[in-house]
């Protein structure tokens, strides 16, 4: 599950890097020449981003929300519980234990997905 956690936490960085590479690609296109090194880097980042985005897509909305807040944006469990209480009301708030269980199950799904993708 560590691989899933690391991959998901790198999502904002991958998105930013892809934006930079897209800009660089446009500049290179204007010059009519593409460096092999650039293309190798571009393809790797594009694939990493695609895998990271796709792995979020296999999760339920609730799992996505928890993973995004805790792993990607580094919210604390208390911050997540407070947001849930604001959004869904006190009676529908999830406990820290429930949030951790949901995240654990989501990471297992992502790990399984990554194993399938890397075959």
C-alpha cells in the first residue's frame, strides 16, 4: 500500500509538472525540433499522471474524497471529520476509525489496480 500512497500523494506535483511540460512542448513545437530527452520525460510524466488519475477513478466518491483530503492535500483526520460534519451534519459524521478504514480499503484497491496496470 506504500506504493499507492506515494503515487497518490504525488498527484499535485505530477499535474504541475505536466502543465510545465505542456508549455515547453508548445515552445519546442514552434522551434520545429524536439529533444529526445524532453520526449522521454514528457511521456513518463504523462503516463504517471494518467495512472494516478485513473487510480482515483476506480474509487467511490467517498473514498476519493478521503484519499484526496488526507493523502494528497495532507488534511488531518480532525479536519476531515470537521468538514464531514459541516457538509453532512453531525449525525452523519464519520469517526476517525471509519475514515482510516475507508482509506485503507481505497489504498488496497489502488494497489491491486497498480499491480494490474504494471503487468
